[in-house]
């Protein structure tokens, strides 16, 4: 899946929850005031379900969820299969 596709899906999820919001993919959604701890957990669950991922505890850092771009990057990192040598 492309990073742009992930960004589009994540942004659509946020905008569906906050229709009045006008959010750019690089904006800090926490500083905009839309995100609280409950919605942060909803974002984690949405990402895991939508992209078929499990986000480990060490990836549950605010910087991974601060922007749509950061979340899409997290999806890309977690989606890359690990090669076994």
C-alpha cells in the first residue's frame, strides 16, 4: 500500500469524526485540539484494523500519531515484511 493511500484513509477517518476540521497531512493534530487520549486509542485501533497491523508498545509514542504523515509512515514501517537470513 502506498503512503499516500494510507494518508488518505487516516485523514478520512479523522475528518469523519471531526467534520468541521480542516487538517493537512503534516499538521500536528494534538496541538489543533482534536485529539484526546480516547480518540488516540481509537486511532490506534483504526490503524491496526484497517491496515492489518499490530502496533507494539514501543511504537505507541505520540510522535508516531502527531500527524497524518507520521501515522502513514508507521503503517509503512510496520507493513514491511522482515526478511530472515
